[in-house]
C-alpha cells in the first residue's frame, strides 16, 4: 500500500493507495476538517465522532463503508484513522452542510478514481476521458470499446453493491476470478505482461482484450441476475461461469487465428509492445 499526501486549498489530506484493489483511501477527518472549515484537528475529530454516531443510528451504510488504517498523526506517530474511498466520501459530503461541498466533490473526482468521476459528473467525466485517450493516440474504435466496457463493468459492480458484496477487496477478488477464468492469467500477471505498475490495466488493453473482458463481465452479471446470486460464494460461482463463457470464445478465436488474445501491447510512452508467442 502506497502512502501519499494530497493538498486541497492548502489543507493536507492524508491518503493511501491500495495497489491490490487500485483504490485511494482518504482520511475522513481530514475531509471533514475541510468541509467544516475547522482550524483545529481535534474539533474536526469530535465533529466526525458525533456525525458518525448519528449516521450509525440512522442505519447509514456510510459508517460501515469506512475502515481504519494507520496514518501519520501531527506528532509523527502512526495512529489508526477512519478512512473511506472516494465514492463513500461523495455521499458523506452530502451529509455535511458546507460551502466547500462542491469544490471538494470536484477535487475528489480528480484525485479519486474513475467510478467516482462518473458519479460526480457523468458527462464531464466521459468527455474528459475521451479527450485524454484521443491525446494518447487511441482510435475512435478503441475509445468506443473502452467506454462500452466501462458501462458493462459499472452495471456489474452495481449488482454486486446490491447483493452483499463489499467494495474494495471483495470487488477485487471477484474481478480477478472473472479475469483469470477468461484469460488464464491473473490481473496482476496481465499487468506484468504489459509492463504496467500503477496504471489502469483496461487503459492498456487491446481491442480484443477489452471485448473479451466485457463479454466475461456481461455474462457474469446476467448469470448472477438469473440465479439471484447473493454474497461472495454465489457471486464467485457466477464469476467463474461467466468468465468461462468468454474463455471458450477466446480459445476458439485463438485456434482460428493462431494469435494470443492476451498481449503485451501497452500504450506507455516510449515503450515497445511486448509480443507473446502464437498459439499452437
């Protein structure tokens, strides 16, 4: 997990990047401090304690979606701190009356992650993503496939969210099951093949990889919906079944073309494409 510090209008926001789940986790108290415009950290901490208690009594999922991680305190010591991902913080912002609400939403969209951007401002996020991909030389065909695949992905995670799957690690576990089932490599191994580190794997997929990823996730969701899969065990089974449907299609294509669908192709600047051997 990578430590980092972000700045919003001069305020320090502590955060961690979890490479396994590709998720930023932000200090809730630091965000509350900005929203309440409290100069004193302890006052912000007390405000969050009271707010957390009220939300818990209301049965809000905001509290259950917060976790604790060790972060550096003002005295330099590592102390357990309530943290939340950008999506949870977007909902939290709505619970705190503040003139900083809209600016902090936009800031979180910028330093958070793709799903958060779509929730905060779907049209702007899509336009910004399209412009970025165009600048990086992606074809219109690739861009359309990438956006279609993201929509398929979002529908799947929306299903998980409503069927007892926790964001973060459980999403990552199911995603990896689907990916390994259709491609025969884990997400991390696929990133290694492409020479990626913290980059988003999907942003460096070939058109074929995007299509098979989308097919696997679409199949998983439809199977889960048909079976009303709930919880990890049932959704893991749907993930394996859905991924296997895409795997069969991949193997048939590879047999016909003699080319591997999983490729070392990437869009890193100045990097050469790593080729994999033909399928025999």
